[in-house]
C-alpha cells in the first residue's frame, strides 16, 4: 500500500509558519487597538505632562544632579519611554497568554495545525515587536517637539532600544505565563516586580539618590539597563563601555527567555 | 491511517494510557468507547500529534508524530473535547483565521469558510460572536473549523457531550455525510448509542487499556445476549431478589435501581418472573447495547 | 400546627447588619486563599511615596500649602493616601463587581435567597471600605513613622479615607451597572489615571492656569486630596468642609442609582 503521506514533503520555513498567524494577530489588533490607545498612548503622555512638565517646573537643579540632563523633563522622558516598553509587553504576555493556554485555549487550537509551540511564540513576539515599534515610535515623535531628543541618530537609537527592552521583558514573563496554572501569581509579578521597577529603576530620579544597597539592587534590574541606554541616546551621552554592558544584558535576557518560553510552552501544550 | 503498538502515556506517576495496540484503516469510522478517565482523550491527543508519546510506537498517516508533527497535523482535522474557539472573534473569522494557520490562501479560505458554515447550518450566524452561540452551535462550529483544511483524518473527542438530543442528531447527520465523502473518522465517546450509530469498528477502553475490539454488532454478539429484561422492584429489594431470578437468564446484573437479566428471549424471562409470584414495579425488554458489553467487561456502567 | 419536615418555616429576611456580615464573610473566604494579594495591595502607594516623595523629592525644596511650608514628601504622602483610597474603591466596584455581576453570576445566586439588591450593594461597599480602611491605617502608620504627620487632626484622616472610598465606590458601582463588556473599563482608567496624575497629588494646583485650575478643583480626587492633606498637615480651611459635602453627596447618589439599576438588572 502506498504511504499515506509522501516520504518527503517540503517543510515550510519558520518565517512562513509565523506569518500564517498574521491574520490572527491582525484580527486581535483590530479588535483591541481602540482600548489600547488609552494605556499605550495616553498614559505615557499624561505622565510626561504631569511629571516632566508640571512637576518638572518646580525642579531647578544643576545637570550633574540629573545625569547630565539640562531639565527634569529631559531626564524623565527617556525613563518613561523605556518604562512604557516594559509595561506594554508585560501587559501582553501575562493575562493574554494565560487566556491562550487556560481560558479560551486558543494555543491548543493553533498547535492542532502544522504550527508548533515555537511558531506560536515567534508570531506572538512578532506582534509585540509591531506593538513596540508603533507605541514607542509615536511616543518619541510626540516627545520631539518638547526638545528632549538631542539628535536624530539618538532618536533612532532610543527607538531600537525599545524593541530590545520589550523583548527582554517579554520572553521571560511569557515563559512564566506559559507554564502557570493560577493567574493569581500575576498580581505578585506586577506588585513586587513591575511597579517597584517602574518607580525605582532610575526612570523618575537618579538611582544615586537611593541608599547604596538599594542603588546596587536597582542597577541589577533590567529596566535600569533599558532606561540608562535610552537616556544615553536621547541625551547624546553615549559611552561605549556601559552601552555594551546594557546591550549584552538585555540581549542575554531576551535570548535566554526565548529558549525558556519555547520549552515551557511545548510542555504546557503537550499534556 | 493510524497504527499504534504498545502505546503509553504517563503524566508523572499517573499512567493514563497503559499500552494499547490500535489499527485504523482508510475510510472507516473508528471509535474509542469508555467512561471518563479511561485514557481516550490522552490517546486522541497523541494521535493528533500534539502530545508526546511516553513509550511504544505510533504512526499516523505512515509517519512518526515526534518527527513529522507539522506535516501530519497539516492533514488532520481536530475537534477537541473542550472547544478552543476564539470567543472574541466572529463565527466566520474563527474559520478564516484558523484556515490561515494551514497556509491556505486568503481567498480560498474565505470560500471554504462560507461553504463550511453552510454545511454546519451556521451560515446566517457568520457575523455573530462565538459567545452568543448555543452549545450545539459551538460544537458544529468547531467541527467546521476542523474541516477547513479538507483533512484526510478527522479526530473527534467526545463530539456530542453536553448537547441536547436534537443537537446531537444534527451533528450525527453531518458526520455521516463526511463519512460518505470518504473522510476517515476517529472519535471517542462515552455514549454507546453514539458509538453504535457512527462507528464501523471500535475498541472499548477502561483504565488505560483496551478490553475489547470489533464492530458494534460483533461486540454485542460476543459479550452479551440478544435481549435484556430489565426488572424494577421496590427501593432496596434488588440485591435480595437477584438470587431468585438468577437461573432465568445467562447472567444477571444488579444495578442500584433495577435488575438486568440477560437472555435471548426477554419476554420469556418476564413471563417466568411472574410465574414465580414476583411482581416488579416495572418491566422492559430491549435489545442488548454496547452499554451491556461494557458492563460485562468492566462490571461498571459507562455513564454514572 | 403540624410542620412539614424538611421545609423551613418562613423566616424574616435578614437584618441589614446580618446581611452585610454574610457578604463580608463570603468575601473574606474568597480572599483567604489569596492572602498575599491582600497583603501586597498595601504596597503600591508606599512605593509611590518612596519613589516620588523621597527619590524625586530630593530634587525639590519644599512647597507652601495653606500658608505653611512643608517638605515634598509630606506634600505627596496625603495625595497618595487619597489616591490609593480611590484606586482601591474603584477597582473593587468596577472590575471585581462586574466580574461577580456578569461572569460569576454571584448576585443571581445571592438574590435567590432572602437577600435583597440593597443588601448586595451595601455588603460589597462594606467590604471595599473595610479593605481600604486597613490599607489607609497602615499607610498613615508609615507616614507617622517617617515624620510626615504634623498634627493631631491626622487622626481624622482615617475616617476621611473611608469617606473617599465610599464616594468613589458608590459612583463606580453605579457606572458599572451600565457597562456591557470589559472594553468599557478603558473609560474607567481614562477617568482615574489623569485624576491620579493631575489632581494636585504630585504638585500644587497653582501649576494650572485659570480655567484648568477650576476644572481640577472640581474633580472628586482633588477634593479628596485636599481633605487628606489639610488633616495630616493640620492646615485646615473651608476647603475641607466643601470636600466632605461633595464626597457624601457623590457616594449617596451613586449608591441609590446602583441599587435602582441592580433591581432592574437582576430582578427581571
């Protein structure tokens, strides 16, 4: 009897398999973009106005106390850009991922087709890159008239940094979500991880204002690396050494996180 | 189409499937019958090439799922036990988006989606949200979705569980038509009537093992009598009365609410019961079903 | 008179107090398993206080408030106190309330018993206030420990936060009964988020010019912040009296609307 499937069937490439989910993500985006306008675009802008412009109006200190920024607005703006990248992806890879593996179980439906767990992750990350690019692109464009971007090249560098910051947070937390049975843990991720990082990792004030122990801790967080790299680009104070450290840290996190999430999702979808 | 030898699946210490041999041929409708927890769904998920085999060999469409998962899944239609529909998309978008996962061009997938909505009688609900569908409609949509890639092999895990009788008949009718079109069907069920209606051949599973195999008729002939007399007595009397009717049939089963006397002539049994001065509250003579086969093989009922 | 066994005699409906107690107990049970969520809920305003009040505060000298000069942390702290009372109440009365109303169908279940819609509204409100009160108490303790409280009036800040919670919970509960899907909750953040940032929480209202300033002064969070700040600093003015009237009215109206709407939604 002839075999049911030909012995050699051309295997679609990883890109092709990820691209097949473009319709899915497009449909999701069409449904949710309206709601995301407030959290992705308005919230960061309001923070810039409240903290940078209005509160900043009460802050008159020398640039050396603001890591070289000539105004508090110029100091806080890159911090808010990087923090926004973090919050954007964390929002996308917590409850939505839980939904895909637990509530509506869409990921199970996806992998009943030629797609595998890695393809699901790839497409999802692709969607995040799109979200990061649009959100931080718009954010940086809005900041430009405030005069907080010192050079076009710096703006591009800051923009690319956001993709990296986003992926560095996305992959490990996606991995966490993929294997999680109970979503209550997310409350802890936000309350003990994301919010403290948002507030203490150098976005709002120089980490040097913290006590030495807390300062060291802050310098170990991924957000600090993201904030500092973004700030170097927007202030035009790029230094090769520290920049490479930031880059290496964020790349390692994104890469290791990726390996972990593929493994965790494969296991979750396999039982 | 499917060939399994010594197939096992373990989750930690728990062995859901404990070594089964299965052979499914092209064009047939094959069933896994058994109660909840018999290992049917685990078996189905291994066949669907999404759950790794713990040990034993499994070939689907002549290929090893561990190596050729994507190629196998490209030819499968899967209708899981729990609906995995996207509840936030419209009915039609569920089909279109799913079809795209197979790499089917957009225009083609749109055409098929309309065809399939027609086929499962949901054409006028295309723009509705999935949330607004009834249980039966969701099930039909899941089946339509599983057909979007024109599969050679359709896997249905408990296709009609939780549906009302009318919805079940609509669904069975659709599955019949697919079978006539030459689609190989593999389904699990814990409803014996469903197995009898749809399956050419089936295996009875219990506690992770296959306890019998054959066509529904073969199984009934081999493991039960032609007819069954059901006797209902007062509450609590069944256990005691079983001994008094034991010799009237080949076998007697005591259920909480009735006695089952297995015999080729049920009317005869009833007559003899009355001759002995016993007066059941209710009597019924019926043909043997797979339920009886299961009771015989495992000592338990299918649906409890 | 013979009684049928197994059929209870008609019982009077539970008193308002008993009904509230039952709902409080139910919520306590549901939270007990996730005690760490209860515990960590306290942290957010504290983090904000340390970050903005202390960290950013090092870059700011001091503000003048009602004629008194106060440090930046002492300025921000009552703002966070009021804002967290708002956030907690809004979260309970929108997101959690909607989940129970539309998804968990908890209230359908409760109303199949002698309990009434008013019992439900009152019970949920009581829970929200209890939770908020515990957080406020803790936060005031932190403020006192950091030396950010400068008057005995501060004792009244605790009941003030309960009033803030009552006002926001009542209004939010009423709005929630009009919500159709989760998407509608974006409007909630559209209201609370700008209030959190602009209602004189982080900087004096004098930062706003003319009309904008009036607008800010009319927001419920501004009224709440001013009330808390006047109490913790002891620099009281008629503003606080305005705030109290404003917040009481907001809560009462909200609760009445919520009750009417619940009757319409659940008792059909």
